[in-house]
């Protein structure tokens, strides 16, 4: 695929293809749902499952023994059900549970007027008893205004149960149009008219104090009436199925769950390069500025795509190198290591992009990265001051290579590691003292120069346990 610059036009085709890759389903995918009996006509109601911890559910109307909908999974939207105007108690049970079992949740009496068209959004945490974030069903009577030709009428719902009140920045230009939207609130029955047929950038900010949280790039929205529902858990990884995302629901069902834009953190690990800025290739759009050796940049979020990046010297702006990223995927986080020598064509400046893939365990997880441009292939192992024992996943790593992306599980506590040339146990090139804490997830980046060409050889430990990540230098013993 040809590399793309940061332009809206170039993203359109990519985002359309990315729907399946980012966990989106199309309108015709019913996810195994089954529709039950008709219960009349004169009004319409559908159910959107937007509760990340509820599991698949069966939907009942009290007094009717057959489910109206069966096996509705998270992010699915049921078809509009026709029913008589009247009063209903909608009940939810775990998928497959007996119709006579106690419901997991029931709405209590809700009045469905004649000619009403209602979207019912299941939201909140089913496992919570806290009224601030507990499970509920949000009822939205549909009465969208006509947005005009070429537009979508978008109704935004804040259904993310662990997120605070948010500000919404349509266009992601730093100026939120919606100053504060409380949890479980929405933007109004009329809908907001937004351009259809083109991707849309959306920034999400914490409302008070105003602080950027994340951003999204929608697929090209169809014309018509759209619900855009913030759902999932802000506390989970963006790549996770229950991570914070935007659920797009159109007239015929779920359009897709839109994951957060990819996040990049750039680590300067080039021994002889001065402080640098990183710009979108061929432009003056600066992504990050004045990053020195050993420093980790602030979080950068970009739309999913491949990019050309210009790395320039902060003082004076001379070009160090133009580098290409891989395809950056929605929902993912990347450590981008800038290494090589700025002045040696044999070990020229380059980037080493690493997708964060750490597994789930309470033992410390470490991924070793060889980013020292003049060091040979190495083995990394346990060293007690006398004996070196290689750790197999950390062995035979050449420049630009790394160990398994899910990390290698190590015991918590103090640990001295040694570095040797591949296949040897002596001499020890360097040793480092580490303190590995329970739950740690870290990149151990071997960086600097062995031959004193700029910054000396060392480890840079990038702690990815919490976000944003932190970097600390570990000098050799």
C-alpha cells in the first residue's frame, strides 16, 4: 500500500477498508440474534447493546414468555420491533436463561405512545451497584431534524460509564463545540448536521478542567439519522473489545464500533543526533518538538494510516532523515524508537516502530529491544557478578530486533542483567541493575554507542504499565 500523508482525501479509502480490521460490523450482520414474536403495531422500538460487562442478553416484555430478541451481543443493534402503543416493562436476561428466571434488569413501566419510534440503549455496568455508573436503559424518542442533502443528522450519547463529563470537538481542531456532556446524557433530539460521505475527526476532552482525553476518526458516515454512542471502559486498553470507543448506529443497525486513533510515543535513542523535531513528511505540521536523547515524547494521536515523517534538528531545522511508518491501526499504541547514527550512512538514522502487545499477567513482563547502532548481535541474560546465564527469548538480537511482543515473564524483585556478544558468556559488555515490580510491563531498550560515538551505551526502560508511558535511563554498572 502506498504511503499516505495526513490528508482527509487519502484516508477515505483506507478507513472504508479498515472497518473489519477495527472491529466494525456492517448493517447486515445480525451477530446471531433472533427476533421473537410480533406484539402489535402502531409504534416501533429497537435495542442497542452498549453495556461492556453485560454479556449477550435476551430481551423480553414482561408477560410474554418468548424473547423479543435473543442472544444480543455487546455493540449489536436489534431491528425495530413493532408493538402496540401502551405500557411495557422491558426485561433483560442472560442469553439462554429461562424465561421464568429473575431478570438481570428490568426497566419498570415505560409508556410507548402511538406512532413513537424509540431507540433503547442498554448502558452502564451490570456488575455495579453504584448509581453513578450502574446499568440502565436510556430511551430516545427519535425526532431528528432533516439535516439536508449530503449530511447526516448525528445524535451523540455519552454512555461510557467510567468516563467523566466530556467536551466534544468535531473536527479535532482543539476547539470543542460541545462544552460539557454529562455521563448518560445526549446532545438533543434534533441531531447535529454533519457532512456525510467523508471521514470525520472527533476529539474527546475531559470537560473540567478541559483536558484532551483521546480522538477518533469515523468511517464515511451515510446520509440519514445516526446515533454515535460513547461506550466501553476508559480504564481498559483501546485495543480491547471493551475498550472506550464510539458505537455508530444507523437506520438499519450497527455501522461499527470505532476504536480510538492510534497513539505514538517517540523515543530518541540516536547516540549522535541532537534534539529533534518530528513533522509530517513534506509539511510544517509538527507532531513533536525538541526531543533529546533518552527522552520519550508526549503522546501523539493520528488518524489510522501510513505516514512519511521528517526528522529535523530542533535548532536550525536541517533534515536528519525522512522515515516511513508501518500501517498504524486504530486502537493500538506504538513505541517509535528513533535510532541509528545521524552522520553514518552505514548505520543511518531510522525508526523502529513497536506495537504494544504485552500480555495479561501480574508477573513483570519485559520486551528487550536492540537499538544500539554500533553494537553487534547480543544475548541478554541473568548475571550475578560471576556467572552469565542467557535468557532464551533475549538471545541473538541484532540491531533493530526485539524479543517477543507479548513480553517475557520474569520474577518480581531485584535483578542484574548482563549483555554479551551472541553465543558467548564472556566478556560481559555491560551489566545493569533493575527493580522489577509486580504488574510491570516494560520495553528495555539497549541504546547509545559502544564505541563512544555520542551518548554512551545504556538501557532506557520504557514503563508501559500505565498510560502515558514513562522512560528512565539505566546506566551500566
